[in-house]
C-alpha cells in the first residue's frame, strides 16, 4: 500500500478483465474489450497488474485507477498496455505500475523491457526516460488521432538496474 497513491498494486487475472477494459476505454481512443484482454492474458508469459484503490474495501467492482498488461519470454518482456485513469494521474500510480511490471519481468527471466508510446505523449515519455528507457525505433504513422497519424516510439530498458524504482 502506498500513501502516495492510495492504491495497492496486485496481480490481475481474467476475472478482472471487465474492470481492465473499462479503464482501458478511459485511457485510449481504441479501447480493448474484456474478451481481448482475456485472450492476451492466456498467452504464454502474459501477466497483468492493477492498482486497487485503498477505498475499495474489497469491492470487486470498484473502479481501478491504473493497470499494466505485459508479457515475458525469451529473455525479454514487453509492456502491451499501461494506463492510469485521467482523474488519478500525477499520484505516482503509473510509476509504481511500471516498477512492478519491471520487477515481474525480471523475476520471469527478462533482461530487457520494451514498450511503444505515441511520440506526442510527453508525460509518458518523461516517465519512461526517468526509468532508463531509450529509443530503439520509430514506427511512422502508427497511432490514429482522428484523421491525424502519430508515430510510435519503440523504447527499451535494460533490466537490471532500473532507475526510478523508489
């Protein structure tokens, strides 16, 4: 539990798919539905972590402030998606989710962690840079913003050591 964020980071399984999908829809224009999340979680090495609000008091339907979905295998790990409810941003939840995902990936034998992020997502880019992620590629016109296409930056972080975990 963290007083900083008022949330505990816990593993999330397929039983949380509806809640994860609802949060994904708050965070992204192209939202993933619960069945997509369940299919991703069924992949070898896939895992999800969720931030559970301290005010939830065991309520299995309480809205989640954040989550991360990732997979690890072959000495590498990839964050498939990470999102924090816009109303909960700026409380350290994204940083804690990223740290927990990196620790889980490291425990699964990964020595590097990859992710893709829209090049106009400055807040996320700052977070990833603080963790030691660096640019390894660009996918032009990868994300759609209505009629506009935005490039994705592919980032890598070598595990360990990670910066910004504390």
